[in-house]
């Protein structure tokens, strides 16, 4: 369980669309893992990466510091805007926002797909690209999931 995140119906829809755009081919568990990471970032509220993310939309549209490049590929390539979530997709997003995180991704603050558009996943790296404060945790289908190195983001890793 995670912390409940205050949200609006628009937040629910945005999270559901991101989960679909990022991980539709990875089943319900993969989509829930992606959604858990986004919710974890709001819950973490730690500097420098996640300080001040007050809601899900802040986390979804957050940019890499100093670059103006979105963290999430579906925001960058526009696939976020083409998703049409069903009621089941919206309910999954609501559940995550109510604190029901995917257990395997409960402590993850990062993920990435090292082989977007491919039918295979390239090997996961020990740290996430452009994020040296990360440590590889596990892989699920096309995505690699990461946790923080010891001492980073103690607000979340209590």
C-alpha cells in the first residue's frame, strides 16, 4: 500500500492514458507497475528529482531538469494523447491513486524501456540512463525498473 494521492477525474484519465501508452503490451501487471512508479514519484516528494510534484499531472508532464524534455516517452512522442481508456483502465488508475500500488513496483521511482518499438528488450543497465542515483531492481517484459541508491530520497525510503 502507498499513500492516497488527492486527485481529480482528469488526473485519473491522464494516469490511465499514460499506463496504456507506456505498457499496454505488458498486460495489467505491467500497466500497474508503470502507474505505481508515477504515483510513487508524487508520494516521494524528494529533491532534486521529485520535489514539488503535487499531483499526478505534475509527475506525468515533469521534464528532465535543465532540458525541457519530458520524462515519459508517451508525452514526448504524443502517444499519450491518442489513448482512449476504458472504464477498467480508469478503475486501475483510481486504485493506484487510492494507494493500491503494484507490490513489485512499490519502491520504484524510475522505469524505462531500453528498446522502444522492438519485439525484444535490450539488457537493463545497472543504473538508469541520465539518472546516476538509481540502481537496477528488476525487469518486467519491455521495461527495466529502478530504485534509488542508499541515502537518496530518504523521504520515500523510510
